[in-house]
């Protein structure tokens, strides 16, 4: 990507000098090339990228994703073991006592609204889909509390159907990378989908979200410790001093536990603690 010729202003991970870049217009072809190169680099940085919600089946992933709104995946993962032990199926969940369900969901925040969504979508699965989670986006978004983001998470990770998951991290980084200028999640999804082959959509989502959670934070991105700084048109928005930037790294990049209690075998970090131990 074309950049300005300003003075060197920082050092990316690995010690290579990086210049602060000016955002400049480029052709669509140039944008596609830049975007795909960033994706390839993220694949090198996060070869273990994965959904950070613990789940054993499509129903558990659907419920966990609905519960993840306005809270961390870690908090959801700490809450769902007790939830699924009591209510392992849509039929059991739909028959749950609302007050008891609210108490279990209390740690995730907005627990009354989430309990209503969980009860409603479980009843819909029982009554309209034979107790099975549907594998089509148009069916999933009809369920209470389920939007395109949740539907794409479930489709991509439980059914192998490619989808772009636009959460706050994905939207923020898509704008920083110049892939979109929109704040609207559906428009972001549409813009980014046009830059990548469909086969990359699900893993792209994981890589970008991993990067947003670990390095490219909302308030103070760790630019000086970012391995893709040479490719980023927004380099310089965050901390550029390498030593200070390293202190901003989170999860396994910062030597701390991840968000899953049961991470995949190839995850290089530590499992998160259960709720009672946090």
C-alpha cells in the first residue's frame, strides 16, 4: 500500500523500523491485495485462532454466543458449564424456571433479557425445528436474540458454512485497515466479504478478532509490538514505543490465560480459570 514518506516513528515486533503512514486512496485491486496480505500475516501470527467460546455442539454454541453480548467470552465460558449441566437440550432449556435461569445467567450481565432470549429461542428450536439448530442463516435470524453476527458464528463454527462475524473488534480493525468506513455491521460484512474469497471468511473473522483482543485494542493499540505494523495504514494511532507496547499485550501474547476453560490442543496459552477461581 502507498504510504507517506515521513520520518521513522517506531519499531514493530521483530525490530524492523516502521514509518507512520498517511491514509491515502487506492484502487479496489490495491485494497484487495493489501487486505489479503494482512490476512496472510495474521494467519502466521495466529495459526491457532479459534472461536473463544467453549461448546460441544451447535446448541451450546448458539446459546453461548447469545450470552456473549455485552460481556467477555471468558465470563460466558465460566457460566455455561452449570447452565448446560442443568439444561443440555432445547427442550430442557425451554422448560427451565425463568427465575432459576436468571440466577445462573446473572454473571453475564443483562441476565433478565438474556434469560428471555434463551427461553424463547429454545422454545422455537423445540417447536419449529424439531429440537435441532438450523443450518441456514435465514432460519437462525428468526430465533429470539439471534442476529447476523450470532448466526455467522454458529454457521461457520458448527456447520462449516463460511461467514464473517462482525463484532466490535472486527468492525474496529476493518476500519483501521481501511477495508470499510462504515459503522453498520451489515455494511462492514458486505464490504469485507468483497475483499476475500468465501473460503477465508470464517478464519479471517477469528484472526481479526484475536488481533483486536490481544494487540490492536480499542483505546490504546500496541502499535510498537504489532507484527503487522508495516502493513497497517493506521500505524501510529497507539503506543509506538516497543517496550511500552509490550506491556499492553493481552492473553497469551502477554503471558496471561486465554478465555476458554477448554482451549484447543494447539492453543499456546493457558486455560482460563473456572468462575469460582477467578
